[in-house]
C-alpha cells in the first residue's frame, strides 16, 4: 500500500498551520458573486473533502483592474459581508481560506466589463494583447521589443502608489472578511508582473530600470499589507518561476525575485508558470504530469520559506513523490479538486481507486474562457453543489441500465449510491463505450481513467454487470425492473458516398483500435476532433495524411483551449488539409471531392478513413415500453452524441431521477 508520509504532514505558513500539504489555488469560476450561494457551496465542499488551504480569487483590489463579467471585488468595504459568507462556510466545514489579491491592468477589458481601462507600467503592449487566446498569437516564432506598440495608458506615479495602497487596504478587508491568509498574484502577465519585466516596463522614474526599481511596486504593496495586517498575518505570493514567453524572465531571474520577496516578509511562494500569451502547453494532456515541478525546486534553492508547485499534478501518489524528492513543500491541486473534492480524504485513507482523477481535458477552462460558469467533465456536481447532491432514495427500486459507456456507468453509480439495486447490461465484452476509443489517440491516455474509476465504483457498490448481453423487451418483462435507463451510446456515422463499401475504406475507430491498417497515403474524410486525432495517430506512424473537410476549417468542434495545441502538432507533422471539400465518391485509387463552384478534384490515396462523426444508437425499448412498462429514462449519446461532460451529467441526472 502506498503511504502518504509527506502529503499529510502539517506545515506552517507564517502563523497559520495547515493539516496537510494540499492547497487549492485560486480559480476563476464565473459564478455570479452577488446573486447566489455557489461560491460558498463550492469552497465548502472542497473543505469537507480535506484540502489543507483553499485560495479564493482572484479578488480585484482596484478599479481599473477588473476582468470578466463575474469578477469578484475586494476593492471596497461593502464586499466584506459577502466574502465573509464564503469564509464562514469554509470554516464551518473545517477548512481554511486565503484571499488572492489581484490587479490585471491592461487585461481589464476582457469579458463584458467595458468600463475598465487598459493600463500598464508603460504604454507598450503586444499587438495581440486584446486577445488572450494562445492560438491568436501562436504563429509568432519569436518576439522583439519592436513588436510592442502603444495600446495601454501608462500609470502615473500617483496611480502606481495608489495601487500599492489599494493592495494594502484589500489585505485588511480580507482579514476582516475572515480569511486566514492573503496571496499576492504576481503571475499571468498581470500588472505586477509587467512592472517586474523590463520589456513591458520601460519607465524612467523610480519604478523602472533596475530590478530594484521594477520590484518597487511589489515591495511597496507588501509593506502596505504588513502595515495593515501585521507581520505575522500569513502572506503568500504566486509567481511564475519562468515566464514561458520570449521576452520573459527566466528561472534565475525569478530566483532573485523570490529571494527579495522572502526578505520582504512573504511566508510562502506558489509557483505557477507562464503568461496569458504563453504558447507552450501547460495544463494539456500532452504535458507529462508533474513536468513543471522542477520550477518549484529552482525557487526552493533560493529561499528558506515553503514553496508550492502547481500544474498537471492530478494524482496524490505523484504529489507524494514530488514532496519526497524535495522538489516542493506543498502541492497545488486546482482542477483535481474540481474533479474530486474528496481527493485529500480518500488519499489519506488509502482509497486511491475511489479518486476521480482530473483528465486535463480543459472543459473547465473552456467554460471560463467563454464566460460560462465553471463545470467539470467528470464531476457533474462541480459548480452545481447547490443543485446536485446525491441523497438516498425514498424507496429502494430495481433499476436496469442499458449501456456500459460513461453515461450508463454514471447512471448506475448514482442510482446505486442512492440505495437502488442496479443491473447494468452491456452487449459488448468490455465497459467504457466510446471512451475506450477516445483514449487511444496520442496524448489521450488519461481519458481511460474515467471508465476505470466508474468500473471500480460499480464493483464496490454491488452493481450487477452483465457483459455480452443485450437487454431486450423480454429481458425487462422477465426481470420486472421498477425503472430502466437507456444509455445505448453512439456508433460511427457512415455517409452515403459512392464506393463507401470499398476494401480500402475503414472507420476511424477501426484504425485507432488497431483492427485495421492503412496504406502509406491516407485520406481522412472529416476534419472534426475524431478526424484530427486519427490523422495525428497515423502521422506519428509515418503515414502521409490529407484531411478532407467540408467546413471552412478543421477542428471546428474542438474547444479553442485544446484546438490550438492540436492544430500546432498536426502542422508540425506535415498534415495536408483541404477545406470546403465534400467527398462525393471513393475508388480504389482515392477520393473524388467537390468544392463550391469548382469542378470535381481527385485525391489519390491508398486508404480512406471515415471520420464523419457519430450517430445515436437507437433503442427500441423506449418505444415498446412506453405506457405499458416501467418508466424509461434516456441518457448519453443515444440521445445526442456529445462530449464527456454531457454524457456524465446526463447519466448523473438519470441516476437521480429513478
């Protein structure tokens, strides 16, 4: 059995003692701070799960400086009562909170708040600064000082000092609101980072030039914090460790900054690399887990105070290994605690199979980037704690679930947790549904952790799983269940194209599963997610691949958070793309396509891969049982092919309804 000797050792942050080394970093969630109780419900749930410290934020200390329509303020005393509800709920649940204090500067206009003003240490910012999406600037191979153009307004000397004062006052409000600590946000390319950076800070007064001058605003803010709350009140700072942009500071530079912050009285440094403009993946599946922990080790070499590491640490066993190796003193687990708020308690008890791991799928980030409230692909309750909570059923029932994909397994899991006797029918030989295939493309292996978690839970809950067995009307008549959940899933969509039955035609799923091979020259019909990932799979095998896509661009159904990374890789492999191209016929030599207002063209290919998409698997049960059998609930792809998040949530809802 794996022991958690380091992860659950107490540690002191200034005067604050934490029961373990797991902290939840600040995460923008886009909850409406004023009009509902999602904030306190969200954080209280993570406190119940055993996290050592929950960082709430980013809390804006001054206007201008807001970002997004649901940005949370700490810029006025009137916000203290609302914040106190959050800290009170967490304290009641046995947890501790830190307030992250932030000011964005020229990122202020992002979102729906158009009253903010773009400001910075200097007027110069990148031409792409108005668009935080990495794909908007990913084409840039390198940057130079000449590329920085006037876009923002440089803060006056009086305004700079007002920022220092505002941060100090915000710390006082945080203490009054019941926070146990404050954290100064010095990451993401926000205002304070831009003061420290010589490219974005070209001031000639006392706040520009030397490192001492460029750090002056940060050290001035720290002095104001300590004047307001005292030297002993726990003070944390979140720093990049490396900026991951061509004009940015390197680890050695941040080591020097870290040393200065310790001298100024900071009690903990939390390392979170990169700027908003960073075009190197950090949170994505293609990034090895724990890869960036070395940055915390670099900072630890320069200071004697505790250092936390963040990013792509979703497993408590990995967290323990990082701590045992001396790379960090604490572990930031943000998305991991969204996916499973009980991760700390489960890890402490050795229940590793019960932990629902974060997939690094980016669903939560995509929500927030689109200014939607945060949700999670694998945890239907995340962000909906006030609405979704598994409670025992009033009466135990006999429930049949048809389909062993993520939706069906989630329905079975939830129904069993509520006390029902559940039988799950899967006509195939394995559970997992389409996720078995989704986990096969390059860098997608972690998707397989969800069906493994669900299958383990079904075993522990006593769900009867019948593989290689189709549930029919006769099965229902004989078994006499009180309710039936149909989650029959989806199957590949096969278009009506001449030559579709040819020997050289295979489906994407057949290729990914290894059941069919292809020739050297491959045409992939369909440039959505399935087509792109299958193309990458083949390109990495040395095939020559062309995607034929009817729309104007490939990857149109991929969220932008993942799309730019996927497209960048495909370009690096030499993928050929033909858009606005409809396949109209397939022969043994290739594919005939038709473009708008253009004569047909022919693309030679040894093999043709169909990646058009998925279609619902129809089930006759719902219709045949309607009005004369037990109630039938539909869930997952058999309703409409969708993403993991929709499949899991619909299964969760079905399990709650039976």
